[in-house]
C-alpha cells in the first residue's frame, strides 16, 4: 500500500525501517526518533551506524526474514537496497502496513519545510557538508540529512532543527529525488552514473530536468553553467537559475579544485539566503572534510598516511587522486581501489582505465558486488589491470580479496616510508582502511 502523506507524522506513530543501516535511512530513522516516533528496523550486518542507532534507543535486528516486522506498525520504510520480493516487504504487504521507500518517506517528512536539496553525479555529500557548516555558523537552525558523518554534527549524519530550513541530499538513483519538494537546488555535476537504472545520458539528464521543474515559481537552481552537462539540463528547465562560476573559489582546509567548485555552490546558496559573505567565506575556510571524503585516518609505521574515500565513479577517482597527488607533492601515492559493481565498471570502463593518472602504484581489489540479483556480466580483472597500466600510465596489480590485499600491505617491503595510501571505493573497502590503523 503506497500513498502515505505527511499527515501521518502529526502524531505518534510506529515506524519499521528495513535496511536501517544505510547512510540515508539511518539518518531518517534517528531524526524520526528524535521527533518522538517509535522506531525499529533491520539490516544484514553490524556497523558503526547501527551501533549508534541502538545507542539512541532504536531496536535493530539482523534478522530480515519478515518475523521482526511489527503487526501494529503504522509505516514500513525500506531502503532502495531492499528488493520488492524481500521477505520483509512481502510481510509488510501481507499485514497491509502503509509502505514507503526511503526517499518517499523523506519527501513526506520534509514537505512542510523550506527544502534545500543538493543533487548531482558527484560532490553531493561534500557540498551538503559545507552547507551544513555555513548554515550553523550563520546561527540558523536547520534540519539536516546528509550522506556522510560530519564533525559539525558530532559525528552523525542528521540534525533536528527548529527552523524552517531542511537541508538534504537528493539522489537521482531510480529517480528517487522526484519524491521531494525542493525550494532551492544545488546541482553539482551531471556527467552520468547508475546506468543500471537509466537507459542513456538523455534519460539521466531528463531525471534532473524533471527534478528542477519541481521547484515552485519562486524557486531557484544554482549550478556551474560552464559545466556542459549542467548547462544542457538547466537550459531545458522552466525555473530561475544562478550560475556560480563567476563567484570566488573559496579557500578550504581540504585539497582539490573539485572541492572549491562545490564550495562555490555553497557561496551562491549563502547569497540566496542573504547571509554575510565574509562570514560564509570564513566558515568555508575552516571546512576540513567529512567521513570517507579524502578522510585522513591517521599515520602508521614510518610516517605512512592512510586516507579513506568513497569515490567509485571514474570522475571521482580522477579528482581524488589528482587532489592528493597535488597535496602530497613528491610522496609516493599508493591507491587501493575496490570497483563498485560489475555493471558500473563495465559501462564506464574506458574512463576508469584513465582515471588513475597521478598515482605511483594502484592495487585493484575484487569487485564489490552490491546488486548480485541484477548483474550478469563480469569484469575481467586481469584485463582491467593491464588496461589501467596503459590508460593511466601507472604500475597496477590485482590484489584479490580485501583479506589478501591487507596481507600484502602489511607484509614487509610493500609499503615504503612516507607513502600515502588511499583506500578508494563505495563498498566495504573502508573496513580495510580502518584495519590498517589497527
């Protein structure tokens, strides 16, 4: 049963979240708990996010056979990672519990607010993080849901605010963001991704056109009109746009021109909200990054720097490797990359092979199979490694499983004093970054 409106949230309700450990749904669950709702949920494995949810009084089970779904639940919210035939979704249907996807539920929850939506192929979390810092330092009191963990939010991915602003990440996957009611949109980039859900670049762009056209008559989209993909999209919409390319490139405490371009969007947002320009620039100057976005985990051994990053698209790989190459000068840069899905790797194959320029050594881990139920073709990793050697001009090897990669890295003679080791990917490679610190 679909079609649950925001009226459901006007009183105490019992909500069950399937896939509650996801970065988005975990934030939704915690925010709803802070608003006095009764929350429980499930996921398939333990994580720091789940531990944090439990610390807030949210019951989370690792059993997803349907038995944990309360028969008296008022709402069943599921992550996009939970397929339609999953036992919990089937059980919710049997019990006739009103059902919403995460983004549909988020749309219901945020509809009465003034929504600032950050969308785009890359840079959503970093741009939302910078916006968070600016809004909070300006003395505003926004509600926030972000796809990473922020020091500005005490290491969490959500904030309950008392003001009318609701800052959130808007994901295009399966056109999820069309459930939202944006008032201000920040469009970072639009060079294409998720081609398991989009038929073509035209189809991908159309999703963004449709999203921008959701803006009210007085709404506005901020973007880089010098970016041809963004320009094509915005010119086909019927809403006011602001080109931030003419604004200063703010100084940040993280490296990378791509980060400064994200900050330009935040500077534009500051102007739309009539915030003090100088205060905004000072807030941005103090921005030092967020969880899994060029996150410096620490130093091990002979001054070896360990960095963790979520990048899993060739554009993100190229930008992150380039930024770290520039930031660390002559130090050897070792990149450990875990491809995320066979489908994405194959459809963006040529771009991936050219994305590692600037690294000194690349180690390719086995592919993280996020959606085994929909993938059929598989990456030939031996060929992939050789094609990276030729396309990026960098020594590359296949490291195998994460366990095998860890053994190799911790073995004598592989890493050298003063190396910078970047762990890159959207899968579970982040556990390897943490393991290195142990």
